[in-house]
């Protein structure tokens, strides 16, 4: 595929924006501003100090038009029943505007944060997503399921009220080929990682997604690709580039993401970043990120430079391009300022 072309049958939507950082008041303010500026979608995520579902509820209440999505909420730590009920409520609260994006996180997150078995995460989500859909389409007969990871025997004790939508879109996060195939097999879309590059998408992501779609018997147009784009905007381009480097360094320490860096020959640089991380030397981490990585993984600079970089390097790469402010090392105020700059730069 020629750089800049889109996949046949898949039309890119206008850019969306990801909100990760700040507090719930910030989430509400930025969602309102993004909708007013004409953004197509607003997405949130979660970490150990923030719940995606609560942020989504706040976003649903303060907006009327934009799609709201989780990119991602954890697929572990919640039972399938609780997860399906939360998604059902959020979809109703938003008037049918929800995309439920799910991810398992790294093995460390699964085991040490959620107390979950990290075995075979791709197989786990391949079982989870169809089970969620069974809950949304459940009738008075209930749900019986005995699988490798989940066992459910639910007999309704009151009349089953159908959800607003039985077909809530479910996206899965994936970085490596096996999890990407899982998304193609059972999900409505894939949420790509912030460190994805055009080359990684074209050589690894699209073929792996297509392999999963083939397993499911569906068409390529049935499964969308959403992808983060690291975006830092500042009147001083050096500041913007340093913020992007900090975010890339943060991801480089995670071994799950090694394949992306390896494809471009940056293994030695990643080793240096990880060594600095072990010493908790943040400045050395950032300094170890080559400019070449920023060039292929991020959009940085002044507003005009950022628009040009996005158009040249990321336009048409995803069906949902999700502009994403760095947060690692940024103050709440600088995070908010950067998201405002993204909204002003890429809004209508």
C-alpha cells in the first residue's frame, strides 16, 4: 500500500482526541471544547489512578454529538457481567454514542495490579467479547457459558429489558501480532498503540488484522483501526519535541512493545532508556530517545508544523486517528494547555 492511501472500503473519520491526565473537571471541560470545535470523537483511558468508565459517564453527560470511547478500559479486573452492565449504562447515558475499547494491559498489570492470571491474554479476550454480546442480547432464558476463562450461569429473576443497543461496538487494544489477530477475529475494531509507526501499521498491524478477520469470515470493512498519535504543540518546537520524547521513553521501558522499536532498528537505544529507568534517571531516559523516533512516532512543533506533520505522516493511516497529548512528566496545567492547543490546531 502506498503511503497515505487508505484501505478500500474504509473511510477515515475526522480526528478524535484522547484525554489522559488532569482531573474529572478537566475531562468535562476538554470534552465540551472538543465537541464545540467539531471533533468527531473524544476518548478516555484508565490507569491505576483513574477509571475510564467514570470519565466516560462524565463525558456522556456534558456532550451531545461526539462519539465517546475508551481507549482503553481494562478487560481484566471486572467480571464480564459487570463490564457488560457498565457498557450498557454508558451507551444509554450517551444516547448510543459509546465505543467500548478494551485492553488487557501488560502481564505485570494483569498479575500485580489486577490480581488476574496473565496466561493467554489473546485467548481470554476472544472468549470475553462474544460473552459480552450475549449479555447485551440476553432474553428470559439467560446466559449459560463454561469456557476456559469464564463460567456464567445466569437465570433472570425479572423481565429482561433490552439495552439501547445490542450491538455496542467493541474495540480491542493490541500491539503484537497475536493480540491484533484476536481483534480481527472477535472485535469491531483495533485500538493501536501510541508508538505505532506507519511502517509498523502497514507491515505488521494490517496483515495481522486481516488474518483475524479472515478467521471470522467477515470483510476488512467490518473492522476499523483506531490509532493514537502522540501530539505535542508549543511555540517553542524544542519543548514540544522533548515532551514527545518523554512519552516515547515511558513506553520504551515496556518489553511488550519491543517489536515496534526493533522493526526500526532501535534496540540499542531502548536498552539505554531501560537502564536509565532502572536508575530512575528521567532526564537520561529522555536524552536517550533519538530524534528519529520522534519523527516516526509523533506530531510536534508549532501549530502549523503540527498540522503539516500530521498531514504528511499520519493522515489516512487510521480510520480513527486519536490525537493524544503526552502526559509523562507533564504538570496538569501543561497537559491541559497542550490539549487546548490540539483542539485549536485541529478543530474546524
